[in-house]
C-alpha cells in the first residue's frame, strides 16, 4: 500500500494531538532540550531534541552517531518523513505541543 492509499488509524479512545513527556531542558549551542512525543497513533518517540537559532525553531529526530573513516563524527537518521510537506506538518504540530507543554509548566 502506498502512503497515499494509507488510511488513518481508527479512533480507539486515544488522544488526537501530540503529547510531550520526558522534557529535560539542556542548553548548548542551538540545543534547548530533550523530549519524548506520543503521536495520536500511539507511537512514542524518544530522544527528540528541541533547537532554536535566531528566529528559527525545530524538533530534531533521533539519529545514530558514528565515526567516519577520517575520524569525524556524523549522524544517520533513524526516522525520516516521506515528503517535505509531511515533515513540515510534523514540525508545526510538535512545536505547538511543546509550546503548550512549556506554558502549562509555568
């Protein structure tokens, strides 16, 4: 089945928005903290990162660190999106969920 043919999961009494858990503030360069997100499907994503640089904000997805042959460190993604539009929708929803979570913590 192609992504365009996929149907949304049936509602089973679950939530309809992303839920932030395991927030840990940590500031270094663009990094502002770590979080987990529960998606409406029930999928739980751990080790996401929240970044800020200038006016830009984004959620970083989990990646595996490895050393290249020349000794430099690089990362390979563990999760990817099928299209730019899907990635943008995820970013908007994830940032909105994080904003709501942080506001509720005040």
